[in-house]
C-alpha cells in the first residue's frame, strides 16, 4: 500500500529541515552556486511539498526550528546557539520562493506536452523565471507521468551562459609602453597628489563603451583592495586634464581608468586624488569593520562578512 501524499510530505519536510538547519548552523548559507545552491534546492523542494500536498501557503520550515534545536541540543548545540539566525535565514528563503512558487505551479498546469515529454526550453523557463531547479521540475513532471528533455534544458542553459559571457566580454588592446622604469610606486598613504609620468596605457572596450587604462610611475591613487573602493581624481597633463573614474590593481600594476585621453601623454603629469571622497570612504570602511566586530560580540561567530 502506497503512502499518502501527506505522509510523504511530512517525511520530506522532517528530513529536509534537518539537512538545511545543520548546514546553515555550520556556516554555509543558501546561494546560487556551489554548496549554497544545494541547500537552496533542498529547501525549495520541502517548500513545494508543504505548499502542494499539505495545502499550507505560508512559511512553515522556520517554525520548526525551535523544536528541532531543542531535540538536538545535546547532539548539535551549535544549532541551539544560533537558532534565531538560522530561523531568519530559512524564513527569508521561504518567502523568496513562495512569491514565485504559486505562479510557477500555475504555469505548470497550463503546459501542453507532446509524447509526455516536457521541452527543455520550457524547463529552463521554469528555472530562470520561477526558480524551479531542474530536479524539482523533474519531480513534478514525474508525478504527471512526464519526462523532461534534460539535453534541451542544458542547451538552453548554455545559450544563456554564452549570452551573458558575450555581454560581459571585454576587448582589451595591447599595452602601449611610453617609459619602462621598473616597479610602480604607491605614495597615497602619505600624499594626496604627486608629480609623475605615464609608463604605459591601453584602450579597453566593454558593453559598448570605450575607456582607457593608464599606469603611472608614481601614484597617490589607492587601488580597490580589501573591501575599500578605488580612488577617483584628476590627471593634469600639459595638454589638458582628464578625470580618473576608478583605480584597480592588476598583478603589480595600479591601473587608472579614464574615459578619455589628453592630446599628449608624454611629459610630466600631476596626479591628484579626490581627498574629500577618500576620507569619507576610509571612515565608512573603518565603521564597517567596527560594526562587524560589534555584531560578532553580540550575536556570535555566525556573523561573517560576505563581500
């Protein structure tokens, strides 16, 4: 005798809530990649079961956390210690998926399939638009006696990746070397401006826009690093001034991004950062570390910077 759908749903929920709760308490958060995506898929599968088979349309899993934490308090005390944090993470994930689950299931009911096979591009639409992982789509399809064209799904997924890669493609020309004098010197810890010269530059095209990258022999511009954004400012040449819109690192180079070039890059250049902006960024960066320290002191180790 086969179990009822309700009985299956209860077992799935009991199993899945343990899996995701212990993993989140251990430091792994739901995400769109890697281990985090496995957690998200498990959680969404459980949500679908209580939504469809138990008729429960509100977040449920997070409500089970207190009972689970008590049951395993002597086996896995980390969950009890982080109960509120884990519950909030699960609730956020449940709310996010429930917003699209109902529409996704309605879309499923509207589908017309040929030879009991769900087309790969439709399976990809369910994934891309409604957040249905492929295994969830396969599960729902199997309940209807359908199979899923996995090969077609993979083709659609690869096409999307190719489109994204093409949109993000950067066309970088070769460096034009003007003066090769060895290592670049950063003087920005003690100076906000400096007389220097351009060592080399190149033209870069991305997303339909063209900009330039300049490397200076000596620079007060701080390159994006350690969570602090790069400096902005101006480069004053004999033939005119250009604005530096960003500063980044590439290997041992400090690269200054500009939207234009002066008439001539030869000769001395006066590099000057936006000192007021630097001070504001430095203060905010320091406050971020202080706030993180305070959060860890109050809430414990689960508080970790994530970018």
